[in-house]
């Protein structure tokens, strides 16, 4: 242990009644929920970038945090890794996630950046073996460096496309070496600032080519993890091509990648796209592309991606309900792509943020499991759709009836459907019983 978190003890489960702010009230890793340990349901991950690389800046102000590794070279990057693994151990999280740019200083050349990434991966490999902490996913930062200002895979300059390919390969190699469960692509600059300078169709083809190469490379090296695309509608660009789950699915279908790629859905990105998080989860599950989640909320008023720790148990309940109904996480998990507020300058604030987030998720998971075990809600849905089990309804659904045949039957039988209540208020009350 370094002395960064001096005086802070490993966080333990003390139950809902505890008043200890550095204890879990709901996250109890070994508690069995629907036949599975809570830790194995939730698969929590700490995001390296927000917790260790972010400096507390905002568009109007610079760094507020003081961290001993800021402004340093490779030695500082190693200190950062030591502190990161201290936090993982204090929290008892099973996973972490990182971008290349979070963990190593940028080199003078591509080769230098790559060898620095490899050197930090050596450090990680050792620490992972010592602590048992695993990698939920690796990813490349293809947005921060100014070379990507006009896009990474979608850049008008093919040399930037090539640089992107090389960067992704280096990150996939490291993710594979560290036994990562997934590899994520978030297209922060894959979009446009103005359509006036943009050939949209050309850029989509470029993006698809990159993703196809990623999938080919995954199979070539025998990476067993899942390739995940993370939808987001805008910010930093005016428009991002991975707008939302529906858009990503259409893109994957068009380029024949729908069986190879799944989605990493982020709460705040769903908000920005004008959806609820559970909408995105339910749609991904229905389309068979649900993969993993970034569990961080946005401020309801500010209208931008504030990446706050979750703290609303009703929202996490609905989210985990859909995740449980989708069969739970396969290779995915719950990544906190969440950062402290810039006034939260103390190391202990990293603990408060994660403890609150983990407890809010655990509470949501328990409530979602209770909804499923109770069965009233699922029974309501079954009842609402049950007439579709009838022979004539099935014939319509399977395509055994034409528009004319159905029209003739409606006329002949004098069909005049009665109104049925949607029972929204009843359902809202029902869900609230469990939260
Ligand atoms: C930004 C995204 C970003 C991604 C990360 C993983 O809005 O949420 O943090 O999650 O780059 O690819
Ligand atoms: Mg994210």
C-alpha cells in the first residue's frame, strides 16, 4: 500500500443500519441473489481515467486535484498504478478498465507510446496476479490527442486512419495479454462538427472498415472477449455516428457485424439521446446485442455528460431488472465511468463516490430480483400479451395471413376491440413497493 489513502481501512459490508460512511450498506459480495453471488451479478469495475487521470477541470477552470503522479513520466505512471490498485483493494472491486492514455504518458512517436503501454502492462500483470483484480475491458483513447480532432477511423486523412488502426491493435494486444473480458470502442470523434465539411457516407464506410478489421484481428489472435461499441449521440462532436442502440444496430446490420459486436450502454449517453437507460437496455436485449454498462448518471438539468456516480435506487432497479431479464452480464459488467465533482479534492472522496455508486447498484439489483421473485409484474406483462398466443394471432404474426385476409376477417366477424387499461399508475406503484 502507498500512503495516498492513509488511514482508510478496506470497505466492509455492515448492513443497511450502519452509520459508517465508509462501509457498504447494500453491497454484500457473497450474498446470493437469484442463485448467484452479488459480486458475480454486478461485476463492478473502476474506471482508471476518471479516478486517476482526470484533473478536476471544467470548460471554465483548470485542475483542482493534486495527485502526486500528475505531470510525471513513467515513474509517476507506476505510482499511479500503485494507487489505483490500492483503491481497487480498499473497495474490493473485482475489475478495472483503462485507456492507453490513462496509464502511460504519450511518447514522442507511436513506437515510444506503444512501448510505454507495454511497460505499464507489465506492471499491471504483476499487480493483477498479486491482487486477483481482473480487467473488465481495455480501450484506446482516440479522442484526446489533437491528431484525432477531425476523427479517428472517420478522419479524411488516411494516415490518421492508419494511426488509429495501429493504436487499436496495440490496445487489443495488451487487453488480450491481461485477460480482458471485453474490448470497447467509443467513437468520441467519430462524427462531425459541421456537415458542411463532411462526407457522411464515406466516413461510415471507414468506420465500418475499422470495426471489421478489429473483429478479424480478434479472431486471428484468439481473443475470447467481446467487442463492444459504446453509443453516444453527441459531445464532443455535434453528431456522433454511434448515436444510440438503434443506430448502432442498424450500422452493424448494414456492414454484417451484428453477430460479432455488442453494445456497452452508458446511462448518461442514453439521457443525451433522449432515451431512458432502461429503454436502451431493453432494446439491446431485444436485438440480441446487450453487452455491458457504464453506470453513471448525468445531471438532469445541465444537458451535458456530467458522469456522476449513480445515486437513485429506482433508476438502478429498472436497469438491473432489464439486465436480469436479458440473462445478466455475460462477459460484461458494471463499470463506473463516473468522476468526482471538481470540489471533491480529497482521496477519501474517491471512496465516497464508489461506495455510494456500488450501494445504489446493489440496492437496485436486490429490488429487481425481488420484483422477479414476486412475479406480479411479469404476470401482468404475460397477461397483457397473452392473446397473441391464440391460433389466429400466431398465424398473423408468422406471416400466414395477408393484409386482405385479415381485412376480410375483421369485416366478416365484425371485430370491434374493447379498450383495455395500460395500468401505468398501478405498475409505477407496484415497482415502488420493491425499491
Ligand atoms: C465518454 C465515454 C468514455 C468511454 C470510454 C470507453 O463520454 O463515456 O468515457 O466510456 O472512452 O471507451
Ligand atoms: Mg462511457
